[in-house]
C-alpha cells in the first residue's frame, strides 16, 4: 500500500480568516470541489465545519504551532514498510471536525461513518485523520489518528469492509492497537460487563444496535436508540483491550 501525506491544516486555517457568511462558504466549496464541481478533490475537508466559530481557528493555531502536519507525515514515513504487501494508493490529510459547538457535526454518526462507511473515500484514494474540537490537541492525538486511519485502510484492503458488529470490533481493535492508542479507559469489571452485553449482538448488522454497542448509552440516548447499560465508548474500549491482549 502506498500512502502520501497531504498537509491541509493551514488551508483550513486560511478559510477561517474569511468572515463567517456566504463568502466563506463559497470559498470553502471552491476549495474542496473540482473546477467543474463534479466531485470532491480534497475529501477530508468534507468533515470540517466551514461556518464554525472562533474556537476552531484557535485549535488550528495550536495544531499549526506544534507542526501537526509534520508529526503526521513522520508517523506515516516510519511505518510504510509494514504495508509493502498491501494493495492500494492513498492520500491522507488531517481535518478538524467540530463536535463542540453548532449542529454541523454529530460526533457519533460522523465517527461511525469515518470508521466504517469508507467505501467512497477509499475509492477516491483518500484517508482522513479526524481531530475533534472537544478534545485537547496533542502530538500523541495527532500520531494516533494518523496511524489509526492508515492501519484501518490496510485492514480493509486485506479483509474487506466490516458489516457486522464483530467485524467492526475486529477492524477497529486492530487499527487502534497497531497505532499505539492508549489502554482502555474501562476497568476489568466494566470490560467483562461490556463483553457480556455485546456478545448476543456480534452478528448483527442493525445500525442502532451497533452504534449503541460501540459508543455506549450516551450515544444511544442522543439518537433515540435503546440504551444497553454501556459506558461511553464501551464497545470500542473492549475492541482495543482485546486486540492488545492478542
């Protein structure tokens, strides 16, 4: 698998220099679309909030100050040899997605799409490293989201797209563990409880059930789904724990 990093953070910051309104949105569309508007040319930027408020450029300033694009570029360069036998040629860019203010982005549905609804993105040869406005920017986070996106793509190239809950847990557990994501935030009892709750649903393809199992009861309630008594990000925490153990 061939992978090239494309720096996009300064481009995002420049868009926020334009006052909020129709002019900014017009320039945003001109930036992300091809000249004839037939397709998206900078696909990661679809995840940004072009009408975002002042908190977003502040985060971008922090990321630019820590040279986050260079951090991501180095992370990719250090692991390309692991993908020599995998097919595919991709570009990867970082994007700041706004889950903190405004209604442009729903964190749970957007994150599900980023993790599992990637057919069109991969077809266009793009991977996205998503940095959320609700999280404090850090070099560690940049490193994690970059490598998780890369290992996720490699996993999909090998095994195909995940359809069931079990396949999604396998995919994300592998990607997060290989990217060096930190240990699960669930204690041993909560991990055992989560494993018991999700076990009957491992073969399901039901979207509300999967979202609840992956992201927990807070996500379920926010979307009107049935809670299962699960902690925040319980299923994904279990996936990471199991992959680390394996």
